[in-house]
C-alpha cells in the first residue's frame, strides 16, 4: 500500500503550470523517497509506522491540490524520520529518535505542486538544485511561492461581497491558532461519520470471515501487521478462504496458531504463521507445507533460550513483537545462536538462578545495553560480555521495580480504556503500537475530564497526529490540546 501511495504521490507532482514534466517531478522527489521510505526502516517499527502514516496524509494533501475548483485548504503538519543527518533548516522543528534517526516536522501550506515539492525537499534539508536545473522557469524556493502559478490576489472587499474565504486570512489564522481537540472534532466529525457508515457492511463482513476461518482452521487468532483498510483485509481473508477450499490437506498443522498478514511469508520469531500480502497462493502453500520443519526449529530455539538463561543466572530471554523488528524464525535463531556461542566462550560468573524473574531481549542494531521502562534489559548481540555482566548487576534492582510498575500500569491502562469507551459510548478505543502505555494513560485521563458527545459510536485511535482514516476511524494525538 505504501509503495502504491508513494507512486501516486510522485506521479501527481506535476505542476499545473507545466514547468516540470512528470518524469522530472519523480526525479525531483527521489532523494526524499530514499530518505523516508518505510521499507528502509525495517529494524525500527516506530519510525516506520510514523513515515507510513505521514505518507498517507501527504498523499491526501496532494490529491486536494489536484481537485478542480479547489479553493479552501488546511495547512497540514507532517513528521518524517529521515535517514541522513544533514543540518536542518532554520524553520523546521527537528529532533533525534532513540535509534538515531532525524525527526523532521513541517507544515505544508503551498497551493501548487511545484512549490509543494520544493517545500518537502527544503524541509528535509535535501538539495533543490536538481529541481531548479530541470527548467529555467523553476526559481529558488522563496521565489517559487510568488511567481510559479501565482493565484490572483483579490481585494478584501471581494471576499466580503462574495462570501468566499480569504486564503491569506485563513493561513494567518492557522498559524496563530493551534489545533485543539474540540475544534478538530468540530471540523471532521461529519466526514468521519460518513466514512464510518459506509464501512459498516465491510466491517461486518470482515468479522464474519475472521470468525469462520478461525473456527474452521482452529486458529488462536488472525492479525495484521499494518493498518490496512477494511476492504484490503477482507480481500486477504477471501484469499486465505480460497486456499482452504483448494488445498485443505496442507492446513492440518495450523491448529492453535496465530496467522499474521504481513510483508513476507514464513514463521515469525514469536511462532506466528506469516502470510505475505504481496505473495501468491504458491508462496502461502509452501509455508503451510513447511510447518513441521518450523515447529522443529522452534523447539531448538526454545532450548537455545534456556541455555542462554542458564549462563546469565536465570534471566528469561523474551521476544516482544511491539518493540522489536519482525524477524523470521530462522533469523532469530541465528541471532540467538551467535549470542549463545559468545556467552559460552566468555564463561561469565553468574550465580545460578540469581537473576530469576528478570527479562531481556536481544537487539542487533544497538551497541550498548539499556534498561526499558517496563523492566526488561535490551541487550545488543555485539555487547562485550564483561560490560554486560557489570550492567546487569548494576541495574538488577531497578529492573525488578520496573517490572512491578509495568504490571500496575497495564492494569491501569486497561481500566482507563474500558472507562473511556463506556463514558463516551465509543464503539472502539485503541492505540497505535508506537504509543506507550504511559502516553495512553495520560491521554485517557485527560479525555475523561472533557465532554465529548462527538465520539458516540465512533472508532477512536490514539496516535501521534490528527487524521480521519479511510474507514472512518478518528486518529488523535495522545498529547492533544
């Protein structure tokens, strides 16, 4: 979906003044593509998700610019995680994520496609020289706003007489007034209700298909790694249903398992059956045929985790889907095996069972160990054994305290979600994986202090931005004003 979305963005970036050709526009945004494309953030699920959502919103912004007779618009704030580390421009808010990527936030308020392309490149500190060299009429960014495809500037009396909105006044007001939850719901409730009503038949169909397939195959659950639309999910379940009808004999080994629709096929490190959404039935068939081999490898993996635990004083090795990249069973086994061999050769003097009750996860993209707020150790596979021993001993007590706090936090979060759902008569309240439990708790507590009749019967997603999804779900930032 993201690839299609980005292709659509690139193909749409053809200025109405025809100063650039379609091919030139694609080439102009190529540096931006390589800097933010989600496929390059496979090891960083939070950054990948933010970029996916921002690309969707950027696509909607560009679609609006293409609409005939389009007059009014709303400035759109976007955030992207960028792979490079070039100096940022002076008017862009920028910070660095824990993984070291540059987070760039900027607001689009241009009225033509060429200016928008230049805005994107400038905001991400990417060169615009190649854009200006494409055509002599493509001026530097500051001039582009005023000379390229410049709209007619009417006198103020024109807007008073006709009743049309003054675009300059709207833009100034948008800069002066920060978006608030109430104002945003006022502006977007009708659109969300319309989309939600339209999606209701598909939602019922999705639930029916999920229940039928889960019962027929005796599955533990069916999940999706990405936030695909309802129609897309229904299509995936129909494909799985056709495979069940055509090859029922290959599905005899799936009992009690979880099926996850994701980017590639195989078995995940968590033991879930992965079905790639871009793969054909032949690839899915191969996965189901290999399940006995996967189960044997999974047993060897569990044994390897036990051996690592014994070498580290009883600390439990875990895999957390929400915090770690989606690894195949083979990839995770190789990671564990490499780490085990390193520990075995170092022979660290941990007392048996001295660290029982503690947890750790292995990470391949870090170089120093750390302690997560939920109490588990985050250990790099390349970590020096001596440094690892010192760090675990120094942080063991803090880790136990964080684990206890985690249990209480999870209970509090669940209670607040149930209370908020009931209080506002929501059909569903959920959060994106990149939103932490602490952020969700803070958000729900503040929501419960408000009177929000707009939310009755809605699907509310707690995220990092404001948006109405294609099926009518309302997305609001956890730190809304």
